[in-house]
């Protein structure tokens, strides 16, 4: 048995590290060999008297046995013919069970199965992720009561020809005007190039007889008066802006035409704004 003690740097008075190697408390190795085995010399170092080290010294052509240990003998084996190999045929595919055929002959079918499995799983995962994202985004949409206020249905049969009715939509006044044929002809005959905000009458209406506007003056946000002004359309008394029967600015400080909201005609008698 031997030991070694080492000290570390300037902290030697306080710290020390000790390593100790203990030789095997083994009985003397006994070599049992036939008389034809060549002689060899055992190593003097005790740490080399192990089964592996001793076995490396033996000749490979003879069935020599080395014993070394405290109570039991250790053996060096050169053959494993008595070990039974397990049968894995239950776990192998039928396409690869034939030992005479290389596995590469069925690799295409096996790869196709793997590709289909991975592709199907990817599609299912993508579809699930899409549903999760869609549901999350829908939680940010406006509620049903808010959406109900965002649209307004108007019965057109209640508005006589030549009249303008005002409704409240999204907190703003909404003008719906049933125009006469004279008003339509006058608006169509206007030279677009002479307008401050050039826009043809056909661009502002879906049906010639119906004009839908947001009743907010484009100057300072006042509410114009319908069927008034020099052009028979709308007039803002606050600052003197005059609009024609198409809601286009014709005179006064307003820079733009009256705004047109989104609207549809689901039937000839119904108007939906929003």
C-alpha cells in the first residue's frame, strides 16, 4: 500500500489534498497451465495483478486459465458459444424477416409509411393551431350588442320623394334622401372639373334616387340643414358651407364633400348602413 499527499499554493497550512491507492489484498495469483505453455514473468507492480492484465500476458493459442481473487476465481474467456441469442422475430417486420433479402429492397415502403405518418400529424397539428389562433382572435372582436349598434336598418318606403330623413348611427347623424328626378338631373349635369372636391354623382350613389350621407360638415363638424342652401342640398349655418343634392361642397369654407358610409340594399324596400 502506498499514498501520496500534495499541498495547494499559499493556503498550504489550511488546505491539503490526499490521494491513496491501496493494492489489492489478494492472494498470490496462481497460474494453472499445461506444460507446453511458454513461461512468462508476472509484473512486479501490484496494481497490474488483475484479470485483464494477466489475461493479456497469456498466449492466445492455448486454453490457459488464470485465477485471482479474495474468495472466488476469475476467468478469462475466449469463446461464448454457450450463450443463447434471443429470438427477435416477433418484433421484426414481415418485409425484413427474410435473412436472404437486404433491407434496402423494402426501404421505400417503410419510408412512405413514415412520411405519411409525419405528414398527417403535421396537418392535424396545423389545423388545431389554426383553430386555437382563430378562437383567440375572435375573443377580441366586438360583442353582439356592439355589433347590433354598428348597423342600422331603414325602411325606404317611409321616406317620401324629395324628402330627407335623419337617423342616429354610431353616435352621428345619418342623412337618407329620396331624390327627385330633377335633383338627379341637376347633379349629373354639373361639370366635375369645377368642383372643389371633384367627384361625379355616379360615384356617390348606388341608386340614383337614394342618397346616403353622414350629416357632419367637413369644415368643423357641425350638422348641416337638409333641403337648404343655394343649391337645394344641405347648408351649414355655422360658417356658410353649401352642398348640393349629391352632398358635394359647392360654396363656403368646407374643404371636402360630405362623407358617404358603407351601405347595401338587400331589397328594394330596405337599406342597411354599416
